C-alpha cells in the first residue's frame, strides 16, 4: 500500500536539501486530486519553507470526506521511483494493487509501506463500503545507496500504548517503549497520537532527529506553538523531550513524524524522486512507453487504464531548497 499519486496538472519540481532550523508552523495548501468532483487534500510537504523532515518528503492530509459528495478515491495505476510510500487511515477503506502483485485493503490503524525503489506502479480505490474517507499519504525518500532497491511491501498493525489520557500507535521506529518491526533505509519515526481533553504527554525522543507534528483533529500545543487542523509543526534537532498538550475541547489527534536530517539533494517531480532533471525525463519517458521498469498492475477496473504523465516543464527543472534556518518563519 502506498500513497496516492501526485496528480497535480502542473506538479512542482523541487530540489530538496535539509537546512537545520528552529520550530516552524507550516500551513497546508489545498490540492485537487482531479476529476469533476475532485477530492481535495491538504499538502504540507514539500513547500518553500520546508522540503523534508528526516527522509519524509511528501505529506498529504485528507478528509473527513463524505464519499457521496466527493466520489471517493479512484487513482489509476501510476509509477514511483526512489521512494517508499506510507498510507495511514483514520476512517474508510482503500483497495490497493501494485505491480509486485500485492492486492490488499488499507484500513484505519494499519501501516502499509510500499517500496518503489527502481520502479513500481500501483492503484488505490476507496471501497463501496466506505462512507467517510479520512487519512494521510506520506512519501519517504530513499538514500542514494538504496534508491534503486527492488520493489517491496510491508503491512503492520501497531499495538496501542501510552499512559492514561493518551493513545499511541507507533508504525515506524521507536517511541514510548513501542518499536515497529518494519525496516527503514534511514532512521525514522512515525506514530499516531491521540490525547484526551486536557491531557499532557511528555515524549522522550532521539535528539538527533528533527520532528514534525501534523495536526488532524482538535488543537495541540508543542514547542510553544498551538496547532489546529491541517497545520504541521517543524521541530529542529536538539531537544531530547517534547511535550504535547491538548488545548481544545474533546480529543486531539496528531501524527508525529521524525528522522535524522536527510542531507542528500533530491529532485522531485510528479511521482518520481531522483537526483537530476535527466533522470526525471528518462523515468517519464519509460512510463509513457510502458517500460518493464514499473511492471503492470493487474485487476484495476477504474475509469482509465493508467495515469499519463504530465508534460515536463519547458525549461530545465530548477533547484528549490529549504531556506537557511535564520530565514525560516517562526510560530
């Protein structure tokens, strides 16, 4: 299971390089997923203020969307290179198929991690039983030594842990005494955290990690900044403990993402993660030509057989990097 396709008509091309910085609140931008009744998502990574958090290089947050109004999700087979995709749902159900031969369902509270590496294709369609669709799609950049690794797929159902007033599901890495068995190519952390009304939670973290806190429901204070739905707080490396405080009424839910700073430069365009404009152009040409690099997705019965790649920009893809830490906006 992976994330949905980046199906923007004019996808942003980025060269991403980590710049250590102080805590920053990032505002999401709305992106339509296409179609006359397009389901819209809130994108917080990448953007000009911050391109990566650890190796997390893409974050879309969607819902709760009523399928009767939006039409749900129907993303035809599309390619990926140089990355892993992670799907995490809060409600609803999505059918996943990929060119590795995987056919399974994405369900709430279950991690589905797909490794694209050298090349993979997949489709995602919300099931007929789904009335409300709500979740996140995340991409993880692969380091140069592993970016051409073979296709792979992992499914994991994390246990629920935490003190009274808090519930944590650690789907990647280690936190609060819980460790995910799913392997990663760089040190990473991924966890869903739910806080009861008025709850405070102190988290011991790896001080070499930078972290991001994505607010889903309610409001939460972390590092002196109050987050509301869709906002993402960037927390620079250094502290060995962060405290989350539910400052609203009712439960508050966040995703905590982290990892060691990713120092390699990346070129991202459409659904490809690469190292140069030339690689991006070659991947696009191979996808359009039906190259064996990406394989075939069997069993998809959607509106179109596969997503065509957008046209490349007329000019050479230009670098876009994180600003120096001193220029980063503060909460």
